[in-house]
C-alpha cells in the first residue's frame, strides 16, 4: 500500500514506489522490476492486477477492501466488475456496480426501524 500511495502522489515517485514493490518481491525471491521501466499508470496496473492479488491471494477481506477503494477512489477509478472480469472470477458477469457494492439491509432490521431506507437496487 505504501508503494501504491507513493505512486499515486506523484508521477515523479514511480521509481521510489518500484523500489518498495521490489522489497516485497524479494521476500518471495521474485525478480525485481527494473527502475525506470514503468510509467505511473503502468505501475498502478501492475500493483492492482499482479502485486496485490499475488501478495494477498488467500486474504479475501483485504482484497475486497482494495476493490472497493479502487472503484471509489479519485486515482483512476476502476469498477469492481472490470477487475473481477479481468481476473476471471466466477459470477463476474452477474456483479452489478452500484448495487452489489453494498448488502441489502435485512428485512428484520427494516421492520424494527421505520426510518431505515433500503439500499439502492434491493
């Protein structure tokens, strides 16, 4: 996340961000990314579509927060459905951006509190 934040802060920070990514990659004996080999946008894609999924492969909740953060952020927003489709996730074609970003409020809770409004799309 530090590398991602540094890269997003300024295009001049991309090499410093690559150095941080390389520190993480070295823990698993992965090859370094050459300094100066990527633009800010390319490193963003590398982090989103390779580094974070590989590093957090079995940590679903952290990955979920990444998807929501990227979809709602100001730095090159990327719809969750796009990421899911790019990674061949099952049921990606059923995901509706804007609807499935949140869960429905359970009917029992709606019945208890009349001032609640159901989330859009449910």
